C-alpha cells in the first residue's frame, strides 16, 4: 500500500493532547479515542505537527539506507543545498560528498546545479510573460494553494522543482551514456519531498525512487568525515546557488542577474497570510515573483535536519563566503544552454483539491450552511479543542458533515445533563394521580 | 428571473478599524468555498468585498456588509453612514481619491477602489450624495 502522506502517528506515544490539532495550518488533525489522527485529504505534509508534539508521537518514516544499498543495483543520491548547512564551512563540500558516496552510493549529485538552471529559466519566463508568479519549488506551498487558494493556481510558475529537474537529467544521461537505469534517491530535509515521490506535482510520476531523511544518515556521514583526505580544487567547488537552501536564496540569485521586484516569505503561517493578501489583490502588481517556503528560514529549517536553523543559517552563509573566496568571483553563469540538459516544463497541470465544499448540490450545501450557522451559534466559542477538533467552527462543520456528534462538546454535554437533571427533579416532584387524590382526601378529613 | 436569495453574511464594519478590516471578505470567501462556488468567482468576490470593506473603514463613520445568494446570483450590499460621495463620476475614475495623506502613507487611497470593484462586478449600483452615506449594491453572476 502506498501512503498518501509522510507524516505518521506513533500511537503508543500519543497522549491525545491537542497541541498538534491546534497548530495544524489546514485543520487536518482530530483527536479521536485519545489519538491524534491526520485526515489525509487535508494534510499538506508541512510537519507543523511534528514540531508541535511534545511527546514525539508524530514522525516521518523515510527510506532506510541499509535497504537501499542492499536492494538497488545502482543507487544515486541527490544532495539538497540545505544539506551543506548541517556542517561547518571548514569541511569542504567535496569531502562531504565523498563521505556520502562511501555509504554505498554509486554517485552523488548537487541539486544546487539544477537550482541555478531553474533560476535562469525563471528569469527567462518572467521576462517573456506578464503578471506575477509564485515559486513551485516548495511542495507544501503548492499543496496549500491547491487546497486553500485554488484561484491562485494559475500564478504557480509552471516549471519543475530543482530535484525533479536533476533527477530526470541523470536518468536520461545514465541511460544514454551507460545504458544504466539508476535508482535516484533524495536526501530530504522535510517529509513533503518524500511525499512527492509517490505524489508528484505537475508530473505524472516523480523521477525519484525514494528519499532518505537527513537525520537518518547524518551521524554516519559525520563520523566518516575524519577518515577522508581530499584537496579542494577550485574547479569542483559547489555552486553559489547553494544559497537556495535558505530563505531569500532564490530571489537573491534572480536579483544578482537582473533588477527585479520579488518577495520572499518563509514559515507556513506567514505564507498563508501573504497568499491571503495576494488573493484579495492587496499586494502591488509590481512584485513579479514570490518565493514562499513552508519552513521558517527556508529548507534549512526542515524538520528532518539535525542542526538548529540558526546555526545552519550561519554555516550556510560562511560556506557561501568561502565559495566566493575560492572561485574569486561569482560562479553563477547567467548564460548557459540549460534547455539542452533540462526539461523544465511541467507535463501536467496543477489542479485544485476541492475538499471544502459542504455538498456538491447547491441547495443541499445551502441547507448545510444554515445548519452550520445554527451549530456555531449554540457552541460556546471557547475553541478549547476538548472535542478533538481545533476550534468550535471546525467542530460545527464536523457535526454538520456527520463526522462528530454534538455531545462530543463537553459544554453541550453539560448543558444536556443539566437539562436532564432539571427534568428529573421536576419528574420526581410530580406525584401519580392516585397519590395526589389520596393526599387531597386526607387534607379534607 | 432571479430565484429567492438567502442571506449568508451580515457584518458590521467600524470606521478606522484596520485590524478587523478584511474579515468580512475572508468570511465570505470561506462561505462561498463551502457552497462550492467556482474559485474564479470566489477570487472576484474576495477582491470586491475587500475593496468595499476598506472603503467603509477609511472613508465612513461605519457601516455594514450583507451578502445574499441564490443559485444564479450573489448580491453584496455595503451600506455606510458617512460623508457620502459628492461626485460619483469622479469616484469611478482611476487614480481619483479623497483619502488623506495619512491614509495614503498606509498604502491605501490609490484611487482604484471603485474602479476595481466595477472591473470585477457584473453589475454595480452606487447610491450616494453629500452627507447621506454610501450604498453600494454589487451583483456577481453565478450561473454559467
């Protein structure tokens, strides 16, 4: 069975508290029978629940290194720009790559190469098209738009993400040059990228075979670094596009080539706020490109990373400085024949996830809306989440949709009990007619 | 022929309340999504409602917004008490605004408010005169 999402629940660790329920940006979690279940059609793999859970009950199960090395004939690993933030800039990128390869991969590649190419293509696209566009690189943002801002889908730039671009290129190259079908894995900082392996965005299928979380192999890489001796060669230094790993990296590259109005926002809550303003036309048209990432600080803030995002930011900045020193200049070529290597266009259109409607029949939806308003009016409005839903409005919707019962609200239950107690006491004081008449008779005598 | 419309939103808007300005627009957007209204129309509505709502916040002494819906039409009414619009023709001219410098510094008052509303609305009717408040009625077609 293929999982739809990558964030999972360790039932035995879940205390049934509602921290994750409250923190979920798409209101996708409900506590039911003491456990916090994720509603698959609403989850966007942002990992906010992993961050919110104090009991570590939410987790991501990525592919295991041992299994990959054992089962794949030709495993190849793709390294995201953010991964370099996990090491001090003193450790050369070549050394890090060598250490990764030593784990059992036939080859390793930097996604940053494709990121640089994608930036060139993005600029080209913006110069040849009117309007404003949103980056399609963060899968969480794309899913958020599909789910909650479907009218903004047309603003998503119709280009593949750097990971898919490079994976496709490697597949083709190996096939053509060596007649090899490599299994391509991604060293992922987040659960969302793992999800794209099974559920690709704007493509029929992903070019990836799987993804390994950074946390899974970090220790092994770190330990083996000491045994590797390599000299830094200027020609083999990683690209400046490695800055893509942190917030503003993408727009920084675009702006290094051409004056352009861009805006970068990181963190799912902030991204939602921005999308809301874009939706109601409250953002200047002059802004041509929006770089949005779900994790605060960009991909370096990914939940599967090991190093704290502040240190990671420092590490990445230091590494960028070093790249500039070694290469003596900007090693980001503006002119390159990328189309020869990469197939940028998305092959399928990105479609809306219409899950918010109450009913597909308008009249029935109107009836449910009325019912919903009534439910909301009688609920206490405390948003205590004791019912297992994040707030009273969401709970009311669950009730209307038949997914919860009104008595799941402890305040409603108390009210009902109170009424029942009143009724009981009234009933208790009512005497049967036979007794009443006897009483009257005795009064008479 | 228009079917009987049902009220789906009624909200008061306070003058100079920039904190809650935009809430009616968000609420209406969510309601329309629940009713399964196509996203292009939801977007139009969000833009129109936000403009009209902010007009009340910026220019009036307060007012209210009401939305009514039938299967084929959405009607948005925004009524405020305030100085009214002296010259309606001017108000529909791009770039014309009576907003104060303070308001402009906040990024509002570009003189595109009613112009944008007219652009996205299928019908618009504005009734206003000096010191008589402003009463806007917008119709958005829902039937294809």
